C-alpha cells in the first residue's frame, strides 16, 4: 500500500511539472541590426544600438558600463511598440521586458550584445548582434 501511494504521488508530481513547462513557448534568437524574430503573427526587430559604454574587456574600469539598444515589436506587420533595452553586464538576473499583444502577455529577456568592446577596435553598429529570449503564452 505504501508503494502504491508513493507511485501515485510520483505520477502526479511528474504530470504537474510537465504542465508548468508547457505553459509558455520559448524562442531564442540572435539578430543583427535590422533583422527580426518572427513568431506567429508577431515579430521583434533589433532596430539599432543607441549607445555602448560597456567597459572594454582588456581594460580595468570602475564602472562596468552599459549598452542601450532599440527594439520594435510588431503584430500582423504593424508596429505596436518600441522599447529601449538597457544591457548591464554586471546584472545577472534582469527584469524581463513585457508587452501585451493580441492573445497574451509576452516576456523578452536574456539580452546579450555582441561583440563585447575591446580597446583596440571601434565597432560599426551594423556589426552588432543581439541575443534574446522571448516567452509566448500558450
């Protein structure tokens, strides 16, 4: 009887865990300036880098700096919002950006901007790539 109860509890736990994981669909993308991530009738475009004051990786700085990028959010091909994203290299757990579109609230997180600055080179904004993760409710 004890084993039957344990087996039932285990099956219920696995079932509930699987349901939690299926509530959101996650899209990961790496975009160059001007490119967009499309999911369903929505899309997110990496418009441009506004500024990049991150401390070069081969220099010791007092402040880690930050990068600012502009993204655009579209639904059915129509611009519904622009968001300024501030990327702080020293912040591990950022607060995700959220936007509502049509059938739910979406989250954009895990922003990373490449390449990381180096003191010996200057980068053209078209050379940047933006990595992000979008969670879409099911």
